């Protein structure tokens, strides 16, 4: 039998939502569409990353607000990511969702007709070919305007590490990756240092060199290294190079800190 005679391939989907009633309702609505095959259901982001890697679905129906890993952090760990339909009770992410090439955005509570519209959009996008955003763009989308990252997710083989930003000592650029130095360990994350710089609070982190961002709370002093060159010394004793453009900003920060004195 030819491929045409067998008909189009089923649309393989993964459902991701930490609320069981929400998954059950979506499963019921999808049951009315024989072209859809549900290959996995996940109650948290860690399970979603595992199932999507193993099953390679065509599309995931993904909640945004979930504990431990939210929907955007899940996508950040999936490279390349499948087609995505966000399903959430919060409308604050609606426009941003399309910035990361989401196919559709279902605002809870949604009905059968609205889901059917989403499936039509999925089929159209599948026919046109996938489009995905960079991990840095996905991470930026998860933040409200003016907000900064409080944690970073890192994929290390089959393991997922969640690194609190407050625990970062410094960041080092390594081509299209960054090495996150925290608590004596380094985690390699696929992201450029420039995109990560925009995610970090400039009152807490400073780019002191084209290849380094430092946690300002870790800096204890600046020392001369050679003529017109300096290094910063961290509380751990680690030394990092400082560029000319970074020196003035760092000097100003340390002077301001010294004038403010110890916290009361």
C-alpha cells in the first residue's frame, strides 16, 4: 500500500500539565480527533523533557506555570524543540509565546472549538516546517518586562541542573556556550554570554570582560596585572581578567559599595 493510500501520518502529541483535571479535559477534547495520537502525558517539566526526547512528538501541549521547571524552561532544554501549543490560565505570556514560535496559545478555560482551531494551526505549521527559537530567546520570554532571571536550567546528558542565580560566582564564555561557575563547580550551558548578560540583574552582575560576567557580591578587590591591565579577586581567591571598558564600571561599583559601608 502506498503512503498516500494509508493517509497522513498521525499527529503525535505529548500533554504536559501539573494539574490532572486539565490533562483529563485536554485528553477528552483530543479524543474527538482521530488523527491525533497521544504518546505521553507528563505532570511536571522534568518528565516532559525526558518523554519528548525519547518519543520525538510532533507537538506538545504545554502548561506555562508549573513547579520546579516552568513551560519555558522545558523548551529551553529541548533542542530542537517540537511544535508547541501553550495551555495556561495566565494571559500575561500570550504575546511573548509567539515570540518563541509557539503555534498557538490556549487560554484556560477553552472549549472544543478553540482546540480544533489550534489543531488546524498545528497541521499548517507542520506542513510548512518547524521554526524554533534560541535557548536564550526562550529564557527571555519567560520573564516579565523589567524582571531578571532568578535561576538557570542546564542540560548535562540525561541530567538537568537548576542553578540559582544567587549562587553564581561568575560566568565564562566558551564559543556558543557559557560556563556557569557556582559552589566550586562548572556547568556548561548552550547560550551566548551576551544573551545571558541581558537576563542577569545589572545591579548584581557585571560584564568585566568580553568573556566574563562576575557576581559583584563575590568581588573583594581589584589588582594590577600588568600595565593598564587588572584582575578582580573573588572571595574564593579566583582571579578574573578585567577589560578597559569593564574597569571603570567595576571601580565605580566598589567605590559606591565602600561609601555605603556595611549593611545595618
